[in-house]
């Protein structure tokens, strides 16, 4: 029996009493992935990206482990919800325009002490002040640096369109704007190199593309390390008590941690290890989060149809954004239908061994987005479920 076949047998036994669709997290794999992130971080704390987990119980589990500290959230409303639930260090990774949430933040000492907001423009400070509604609490602020690689005199950009702040002088000027402004305190700097941390460099069947990605990422890491260090020096000249410099992501943990200027690493997808994180030379994780759909038809030889399953991930549309049939091994989509909203035909010889009601296990393309499809996660240890915990959706929270 192959390791994957053994996993399938465990998952089927653990969930035999449950009807699919169902989602699980294999805790042995989850914990092993957490250990690997800590090892690669080389002694620097790992801040957990909640977007990639979207389950409070699992956020609590990983933050209880040595080497993890703090949360990187994705909306201000989520940040406040987590802070009210007792999480004491929540860094919002994106600027917000949520006036009601800003009003609540400015009015509550506990929330203001726990939550740090992200800015890359003085206008975002104006928005906070306009939303204070009488609240006088000091707002913790983090600046975001653009990490993209610019080539050919800036005519070519590799990396996400995020912050407009790129050069040390720009970050220092915004730091001075915060320092001069009553009601705000600059505490951090963030630089997320998604084109390194979130792009696999070993694409199956694409050796030339993989080589090009590795060359690009090597150049990007070198350029960013120099520029990030200069930015940190410039910002610390304005705010010497800066508490943290955050960088990285699951795919670049060890590279970013090696930079002296960086004080903490952000990572989240590496806990679940979805399919987009199979194509890396820098690390190998264990798939921890899966979902199962039930076989409901057997249209013919070598074909079964499962209920639903059309759960595409965000990003530029393409085959890599689709879930992948994982267990049993050897199933593939019908190219004429693909994964559908209400039914998904699957082709391959393993289909002939599947019966009506059997489960087919899938891996989502991205990490936390799976939790928007399920209101609970069944936590598996060995071949049994030891707990069932709500996702954000299961707690009635859909932040985006």
C-alpha cells in the first residue's frame, strides 16, 4: 500500500460515520508542517496568516506552539473579532476603508492595544481620523513596502500591485507623517514578497519555465534584501522604537529569515499545504487539509460522478486554481466539464472500484479559501476524528 493509499484508508475510516461533503485537517500533518516552518525560520518568530487558516481553533493550536507569535489578518472587522476573542497581537495585512471598524478600534483600549493597521498613503490616516467618532485611543500603524522586482528601467514589473512605496525616502517620509500626527504610533514595517513566497519554482513538466522562475526569484531576493535593509534603516531613523519588520511567506521562509533587517516571518499556507505549494524546491510539506465529495453516479466504465466540487481558488483563472482529485490516486477531470457547481465527473481506472456513496478526496488549490465552503473541520488523528471545530463561516463570519 502506498503512503497515499494508507492515508485514504485512514480518512475513510475516520469519516465512515459522516456523509460527504466533508472537510478534514490531518493534525499529524498540520503539526509537522508547523514544525517545518519554525525550523526554516531559524529562530525568528512566525506570524500566522489567518487568511490561510480561517479557523479560530487551529489558530489557537498553532500559536500555542513554540516559534509562533501573532496573527496577520486580512480585514479590519476580522482583526477586531479576533482581538475580542483574546488574540493579543493582530497585524492587519491590507489597508482598510471600514469606517465603522475604525470607530470601534479608536474607542476601545483593548482593541487599540491588540490591533495594528496597515497604511501606504497619508489619506488612509485621514480616513481613520474621520471615522473616530469621538474615540481617542492611539492607533498602531504599520507601513507597507513594495517588494516587486523592476527590470529594464522599470518597464518590467514582477510582483503584486500592492504598496506604492518603494524607496527608502518614500517610507521615511510617510514615517514622519505618522510621527507628526497625534493619535497614531508607528510600530512596524511589512514587505511581502509574493513573487518569491507564493510562486512555485518547480512546475511539473515545465523545466524551462521552472528555471526562469528560479532565476527571477534569485534576482528578486538579492535586490529586495539590499533595498529592504536600506528602508529599515531609513524608517528606524524616524522611529527608533519600531517593534517589528515583517517579511516572507511560506515559500520563502528561510531566505527572508536570513536577512538581518527582518525580525519576524509571515506564513500560513504552509500549515495546510494546498496544491499550489507542491511545486517548490525550498521545502516539501504534507497535505493537511482535504475535502471529500460523495460518489452519486456511475455513468460508465472508468467514470464516476461526485456531488459538487467546483471550488475554484482566487487569482488569475486557470487550471492551477482548481481543486485536484487526490484520493484514490489516478482520477482526473473530464476536460469537457471540469469541476462543477453541482456535479463533477471523474475519469480513470480507479473509478471502477468506487461505489455509490464512497468518498473521493480533493485538495484545494489555496489554503484558507476551502473554509469558505465548509462550516466545520473534522480534526483527524490516526484513523479517528478527535474534534470537530467551526471555521469562520461556521461561526457566522464571512469577512470577504
